[in-house]
C-alpha cells in the first residue's frame, strides 16, 4: 500500500476500478440495506449508478461530509453503518469487506477507533483493487487522554479520537475528504473545492452558535449519561462535560462505580437535567432520574449514527447539531427553561 504523503493511500495495483462497478453496485445495494445512502444526484436513481465513482464511509459524520462535498458531481457516497446503530461499537458481517473492496474510495476515521475498519484496510493489501483510503483525521491535533481512561483502556500517549465534535477541527476532516474525492474524480476538482469552501463556512457558523450558547450558560458543568465522547466541546468552549462512562467505547458497560460518581457529580453541582446518548442503553439515565434530583434527560449524540426518523428527514451533521445537541445543551446549561426548548424529534425522556 502506498501513500503520496497527503494522508491518502492507494493499494498498489494496476487493475482498473471500473472492472467491478456492476458488481459493486449490486453488492452495495444488499450490503448496506437499511443504511442512509447518499449520492451527488439523489434524483437520478439507478440510471446514474454506474456513471461515477463510488465512495463508502465507515462513520456517519464523514459520510455526511462526503455527500456534501460530492454534491453536483457523479460521485456516489454510501454510509456503511446501518441506520440506528452507533458507528463506534458496530461490528459488521464479512460482506462489508466486499463493499469496501469494490468501492473507489473508503473514508475512515484513522487507526485504533473502529477495529472492523482497521481489519478491512489490512485486507485491502492483499486485494486486487485500486481503492483509495481517505483518513479523515490525518494531520488533526488530538486531545491527550492522560488519566481520563479507565485501567483497561489506559495506553501511554493515548489521544481522544472524537475530534469532529469541534467544528474547527472538523474543517480539517473536510479538507482530507475533499482531497480524497479529488483523487477519485479529478475532473470534478473545482466543484469539490467549491463545496469544501461552503462546508467550511457552515462549520464556522456552527462554531459561532456553540460559542454563543456556552457564553450565555449559567452553569459550567453538564452531565451526560453517555460514554466519553464530548471532551472536544468542553475543550473548545471552556466548560466541563462529565460523562457517565469514562472509557471511549459505547458498549453499555456501566459499573456501580460509574453510577456512584454520577450521583456525586449531580448532587455537588445541583444538576436537574442531564443528557442521554441516543444510540446507547438508556437504563442508566432512567435510574438517575429515579434515584437523584434529576428531573429529566434529553438527547445527545456524537454524530456517530443516524436514527430512522432522522434519515427520513435527511438530517446530516448540521441538522443533528441544531435539532438535537444544541437544544439539549441549552437546557443542561440553564440557558433556557426546559418548557421553552422545542425538539422536532427525541425530546424530553425520549424513547430510544
């Protein structure tokens, strides 16, 4: 596998990608059934399926950035993670390897985050394929984890991979994905660059919205019944966001010690409202409502997946930020009273 030094790798082969387009289209149709797919021309249907490159993504956020970057081109972008599942903890069946092998490019989140994606990349080395590997976090400065991991996850020099929650750092991912798409569709470079500029401006606008919210906050500690995925928000906007589970995996393993620490945090900071992760078990949030002074929980997500109702509305990263995360943090930080905040979907004590 070779690299041109720009964070984009290509498997070493002379075999043409177009040899498998017909097979790839059929494989994707079956392999990602139930996923939220994307296309530069969503109204084109099957008629345009074989006209341009196919790009698959291992994570919802970068699928969404990819489809926005591909708008107005013949590139088709597909999300490999099924609707309703968290992109960090999902383990696909072996058929996903064929979808990746048959694609022109594979967008991933870098090493040591999604084990299945790491295995898929290793497998590409032995495949006769020209699949371009696009590392969305190439060159992005990551926060050190230090002692925030539990003993089982503690690794010297460990870094927090959830950088995309910081709109500033997310702009780096936009640039990485844009450069990868240009590699597979060089004739569309001008349009991709135009889309990248627009997407970066959108991230700047979202950054300003987050900045305003945290500046208006009446409290500086928020609690989330979730795994440790929101440190980049805390880091960028100078606040404290306490997770229920300090490890990085959204595996639902909540220990008694985690609940005791949560109860202490809630009591010490007189917290009446908490966030709860949409794609993680909700039992702990319900327990905290029953056993503490917490009145209600509200939805949060690290943009790691899409719910069925969100997919039906074609919500992407920005929609989820504004319809889910921002309203919840307005409640958690006492910027607005709960009765004054409206949710289009997944509101107070939401049903997962």
